[in-house]
């Protein structure tokens, strides 16, 4: 059945979803030999799997049955519908994006060639008889000739590299119509791309607004509605001003206030969109200019401190990866819960990693609404992207489309050229033409949003990604000795819950975990080249606890280490401000079920126990303890520095922090610290506590900090205790 409905942005438009069918072709000019039903948005692999009863790619090693499907040509086919057009209406085929390159045919005649996921296209069907065959021939996935079967195959294209295989993503390279591809009835005199731009006065008390529209219909006028649907600004032309605009803030610093923009064309076409006002800058950290004294001088470390609406904020967040191995399955229903989990974890910034898909609108809509900033990278990651005209032409097209779409969102905070491009495994530099092009396009199209060529830059930290590294150093030592301006990636892996593991690892393989088969396929072993035990790391557990008796015990121990590790790193990064102004763990989510990973949320949106540790460590205000290690011995002297970590926008009153040691069923007060008040955004360093640890048959002890109204700032640290 064809389905029709109104467009949310254009309430007067009607969308008619085609009845798609799909055929696999051995070569470009081959005739179809059979058809299967196709679902759009989606992927050719999903349609093929349904028709040929391939197993769920998430279970066991089933994904290997999908290998090679990306090397075929795939032909989508549908018929132009019979539509009764009213006066002044037109019928078009509108495609939001193709993964990755295609040829469009109408009635057997090629009418368009397209490359790129992130720029769509329209085909005018005026005068085209109902029943005419519309075909989209999807070409094989791009693979650089001679490259290994890994991410380097994607180095000459704008296709995200993650699907070629990563340490938390299987090698499964989707193709097909991943975005909406519908027949659309719209006014011939319609609004095309509408742009909302504004300039805020220096004191943020006035917004000078410019609204422009592309397309065949001249702009008649626009109006801006507040959250109560009251008109607060508008114009019959392009420009108007708004005094005392309500600003958009992250949820932890204020209200993410949104207005509604309503734009009307001369012919009556209407577009509605949510918009907001904010000013984001990257500024030098307090004292940063003092880093280089004497001559000759080099440039100082680049600014990475986020200033929102004139206020410096500490960016507590996470790295966002593709929410599904098939981007066509990413919808408001799948993206919204993940964004909400990020907000509820007290995070305020998501780095949308450059190896994955640039998210569709529901992701940015959710970040706008919930008050999370987005650092959006372009689709470049860990490769040396060429200075070749063919590649740069598509990158120019794709990046302009991305910028024009996303600059409308108040959540957009930073443009990033891509991930780890200045590292030896990538080999790019400031002079690489791809990065110069991206910087130019961001300046031309969105000059008020900061641009960073890549991450990490000098002064920023990426890693480590283990609780205990190959030299035996724990996260406590690693990060207490570090001195970075930002920790834009750091990880601490943990196993997935036992009941969750049973949903995708065959029962015969569940215990004990072994390299090979499903455990390895789902990244428990051999995932990261720096450590063959990644990401399960069983030897780390055995170092502290000895062999586990069963899967449940193994998972509990892994949860303990992951939670303790993330708690330690986030709190230590916050202690290091103002030099450090950002802490983003690797990573928030995952695109399919992993057996072990650095993520704090299992696919599709199931929080792991470590999520709660991150949530607690990222509260705006908390009492915090700094100590040297995870495992202690009875009779050993335990030392901890006591702090108040304050990222809140308001001054803190004076108060008390009670420090208690709990072990073996008893508790001992170690300290009652009467702390002074603290200025907004400023930490307080307090006293040190010392205690000789008692013996405990439980094999653990807990340091408890009670602070704040109703113990709202309190913290707990569960640590290992050996006899």
C-alpha cells in the first residue's frame, strides 16, 4: 500500500511512500532476474536478508553471511503514482540521501547521477504519466584499489569509514536508500531551503535576525513565536530585530529555550521550524597565555574551553557513535532515548565522531530540546584523505549540505574536520586540502561556530582506554599525572550484562569467554590493536580478584572496575580545571550488541551499571575524593584528598563534608570538614584524610562522603581490600 501524509516542516505538502522492490545485479548493465520487497529508509542488506532468511546479523557470527553484498549493484524500482493535482501543485520524487552512489532512471532513461549520503535531490515528475517506472541503481560500495580490507578502503570517499570495521563495529558495509525517498505533492511555487541567521549584540540583549529562502516562491514574510505561541518578532521582508531574546542554554546552566519560526511564501507555502539563540566560542583557558615564556615563541595550545553566552562552562560529555550498523534504522524512536540518557547522566556535550554517520534531524532536534551541545565532525576518520579533485568535489558538496542543514540548530557548538587526522596512522596536516576546504566552507556558511581541524590537537588527550594499562598503571595514576587542556577521548571497558550477552552469544559459547567465535566477533578479544585482550581484558580482573567462578561473577567484577574507572577519570578531569575544560568519555553508545566495550549504554538504549557512576561523577556539584589506587591491603595507610567540585552557575554556600570509612559491617567517621563558600564554577580543595585500613572478609571497603542539602553532593567509592 502507498502511504501518504503531511510533511512536519511543510504542513501543506503531501508525501506518498512508494511500493519499492529491489533486485541484485551482478553488473551495472545486467537485467533484473528477480525482485524482493524493499523497505525505505533501510538498506539493501536488510531487504535481501528478509527475503533469503539470513540470520539476525546481531546474533553470533551471522553478520559474516552479509559479507560481500556491498560489492553488487542494486536496483530499486517503483511506479509513479496517479495523483490528482490541484491548481498550482506539482509532483516530485524527493530523496533525502543515498548510501553511497547511484544513478536515477525515469522510464528507462538516466536523468541524474549522485554520490554522497548527506546531500539529497529532487526529480521533477511534471508531465510524467502515472505508472512510469522510476529506478535507482545503487553502485557498489567505494573501496580504494589495493587497500587492506579495513577502514583504509574508505579513504578516497565521503562514505563513513566505521562500517569497514572498527573495534566496536563489525565489518558490514550498508548500501541503499537510507533516508526518506518519497513522491511529494507540493506547490509549484514552494519554499526551498530556508535559512535562519542572527547576530547577537555584544551584551546579548538584541538579536538582529535574517531569514532567507531559496526556491521558486518569493518570500512573503515570517514571524517568530515564543514557547506560548505569541508572536515576538516578524517581518514582511528578510530582516527584523528582537530585543532581550531568551537564550538557549545547556540543561545544566539554564533553560534550552526554543522559539518557532514560521515562514510564508508568496504562493502560500508555509515552513515551520524550532530555532534558538545562543553564542558559542572556544576561548583560551584561564592562565593559558602564560604557558610559553621566553623566545622564540611558538603558538600556544589551541583554545578548547567552551564559552556559552559569555559564560565559561566545563564540558562534561561523551563521544557519540552511530546508533545502528544500518543508518536507515536510525529514527526519532531510536535516537531520542539515547539523547535523553545523555542528558539524564548530567552530560552537556556530545562529540559526534567523524567515523560515523552525520545524524538525521531527530538527533539534533532532541539535543535542541534537551539542552545538549553537539561537536559535529565531518565524515573523516583515521585515514589520509587525498588532495585529489574527484574526492574534494564530493567533500565540498557533502560538507556544504551538512553545514546548511545543521547550522539552524542551537545545539551545534563546534565543527570538527574529523577524528585523529594529525596522527601518524592518518598522516594529514594543516595543509591537507580536505581540511582547508572544510575550514573554508564552515567560515563561508557558518562563521560564528568554532572550527577545529581534528581531535586530538596539541594539548588534548586521547586515551588510555583501559582500567590498567600494559605497564600496570591504573587510571588513577595515568590521569592524576596528566595535564591536558581537554580529555576528548578516554575509556574504561566493561562486559555487557549476563542476560544481555545471552541474547546474541550462543549458549554453548557463553562460559568461559574465549578468543574466537562470537565473543571475538562482538569485540571481547582482538578488537583494539594495542591490546589483544580488548575489550574484555580478563587478565585485569584476575590481577585483582583471581579467576571468576561463573559468568555472573565475571560481569559483576567488570562492572565494578568500569564504574570505578569512569568515576575516577571524570572527577580528576574536573579537578584539573581551569587548565582542563573538557572530559568526554569514549563512548556513550554502540551500534550493535557488544560483548565488552567502553560504552556506558548497550545497544539500542540499555544503560550499563557504569552509566550510574558517570551520572554521579558529572553532577554539577559533588564532594570528591582523590586517592592513589583501586586495591589496598589491610594494615595499609589509606590517604585521600577531599574536594568540592563545582561546575554550577551559582555560588555555593559554606557547608560541611563528612568523611566516613565503611568496612566489615562497621563505619568510622574520619573527618568533618567545614568548608567555605565557593564562587560559581570554582572548585574547593580541602584536607587530606589518613586511616590504617582494617581487615575485612568482604574483600572491600567504601569511602563515603556526605555533603550538601539532603546529601545531594555526597559520593561513594567502593574499593578492593586484600587481606
